[in-house]
């Protein structure tokens, strides 16, 4: 159960080698057991901007504001920054447009579509967004406030109250809340006239129908083949990121003609 009201300020303007508790121990245990070998690809630094996100500062000037949304797969746990799918997509956009475009991402480990739609709304009050790329997290994840707490993220394994757990695991509730968040994103898109290119990560095929109910969000079929793993042996690795970047680009390059 993540609490970003404290995490983001704590890591603002910092560079760290291990992004979550236990990652370092887990990594060396994998090496000791012979599951992975220590390589230069595993020499990773997580550099955070002035607000605690793994990207450039939001105060940087942009000639074509592009924003990335997602969870740990987009934040990039266990993968070098230059190998992330969002880094590869942005490199394509910079090359074809020749514009100065900072790398902006609202992605956070453990986040769901509730969290990301709220953060994009808040970000849209600061920046005239032109393009949004989203790797939507598993549909059951929720953001909530309860019993006087700050915003919390529920991922399905959170130690929350029984009432919250009972509601959040319900399939109908997940679909209902996800559709509400998609309404926010689609309304923002229409009001502010930006493009959204999106797909899913970690979801089942039957979840796709909810996203396809919003035809003005350019949604494409997810990758259900995961060829490699990242340093933590939990998230997907550079090959997956490269493949996803190609799919993101193929489904959005018409926006840059």
C-alpha cells in the first residue's frame, strides 16, 4: 500500500540505485542462486526530478508537450532509463519533429488508472499537453482516501480494512471505477485537444473491451508475450520495452506527419 504523499517529496532531486525496499537483497540473492549474472545492464541509477518522478523537471520548456502514464513498468523498475519504452518512443518523436521535448512521466510503481487519471488532470492545469502515452496497469488497482489518510494505492495485496478489500476485489466495481477514470481521460482529451495512445499491461484479454468503449483513445492490443525480465526478475526487461516502444510508435506516428 503505497503512500506517495511522503515518498515523492523524500526522493525529489535524488539519485538512488535501488528503488524499493528489498530490491538490492533480492538482486544479490538471484546472483548467489545462479538465476542471473551480474552485468553492466544491471548497473542502474534511478534519478528523480524536483517532484520525485523518474523524468525531467516539469518546469523545463517544451515545444511539444508529451506525457507518459503507467505503473512500475513505465516508471521502469530494474531497467536503465535509456532502455525504457517511453525513452525509446520519445527519441523517435524528437528525431522526426526536431523539437525540444523534455521527458515527462507521471508513472509510479503500484499506481492504477485512478491515480494516473487524477495526476494527468492536475498536470493538465500546468501544461498544454499535446500527446499522452499510457501503459495502463492491472485493472483492479485503486486509489482511495479512507479514515483520514492521504491518497493510498491498493494493488490487491494491500493490508487494508476488510471492507475495502471486499469491495475492491469485486469485478463489477473494478470495471465501474476503470470506466469512470477513462471518462476523465477522454473528457480531458476532448477539452484540451490532445491525443492518447494506450495499451494494457498485466491484464486479461477480457479486460480490453472496457477500453475499446472509448474509440477516441487510440487503444491497441496488448503484448501478451514477455520475452525477458528486468534486474529484479519481476518486471519485464529491455527486449519487452523495445517491442512495446515499436508498437506505441506504429500506433501513433500518424500524429506527427
